[in-house]
C-alpha cells in the first residue's frame, strides 16, 4: 500500500483542524495502520495534545527546515496509542517566514522529508497553521488529499472563501492534481445559524462538501484533558462516530472525492 498523505488546513483558526487530525489518526491506528501525524503549527496544539511543550522541545519538525542533513526518523516521537507516531512542532516554526526569505527553497521540505519514512507508515496526516505561509505551502505540496474543516457559522464561511482562493493560487504552481473535501464541523442541527451556514457551504462548494457532519461534542474536550485520542476515550461518542463515517468515505470511495478545479469559489 502506498503511503497516503492527507493535509488538514484552513485559513481560520478554531474550526477543528487539530481535532480532525487527532480523531482520524486515532481511528486509523486502531484499524491497525501505521500512522504518522505531523504538526506544522507554531502554536503546537497537536504537539501539546500528546504531552509535549512546543516552547521547550529540542527536536522538532523545525529542524527539517533549517538543517538539510537532519533525518526524520530522529525526530519521531511515539504516542500512548499503538501504531501512532508524532512529528512534533516547535514555537520556533513562527520564524520560518522571515527565514524563508533569506534561505529560499523551503516549499518542498516536508514532501522530501516524508520520502525518508514512507516505508514506515500507511498514512501521514498533517496539521497546518491557519495562515498561508511556508508551513501551509509545505502541507499542500506534500499531500494528495486536502481536508478543509469549516465551522458551520457565517464568519467561518468567510475564512473558507479566502482559503479556496488561496488554494486556487497555490495549485497553479503544483504539478499534480489535488483531491479536496470540505468538512463541516461544530454542527448543531438545533440552531438556525448552523442549518443556514451548511446550506450556504453546500451551495457554494457542491460536491466538495463531505456528507459527514461533525457535531458539537464535549467528548472531544474531555478526551484531550485525559490525554487520549477521542476514539480511545469514548468510541461511541457522537463526534467520533461522525469521523468514523468520514473515514469510511475517504477509504472506500476516494476515487469519488473530486479534484480541486483551480477555479475560485464564492465569487
């Protein structure tokens, strides 16, 4: 099986990117797959989730950007879940934008680094920062499937519009097509705002919108506090079941996930 590389990205924070990475990765690991999660966010939410401090960590994904001789295997950290491995982030990642203008050639660092470990993992899931910069460019260059979580509320939709236009621009320099799926998150069918927001997202982005809807679920927060991936903490939680449905769609019907056309939506 060829290693599947999935990136999770959006230009708005607080939409469920890290939750999506952690939950999907946990489900895949529990299926018996070898899974690597990569944290590219300077805030290091994914890194913190697994008990590491991005402000004090010594060996992290940052080293790949500043040392071309660095090997990925030396940076990997096992997690408390069998089959799940972390490539942690560091707060030093925040300096990449400034450094990239001086060093150049940073757009393919992660893609090239993953080649070193592709025989070790069945899936690689990349968590991206909420800004279009070096880290997100790396995520988009390395992946073959992009998941864009979007909270079902109006301000988040504006962020999704910006993300779609940025993606159009990035794809002009990418030499292969990209499958892309928008994932509605924090959905509450009891509220008019969620229902209307979902209707707008589907109207604007059509076949690119996932059929799976991720509900508001306090079990995600409880799992994080317990230091466990959500499916470890409560496999029957509504949110976990929704991600399980999404994963089934991704694994069994990947050929039906549409390629991003490169034409800006929402205009």
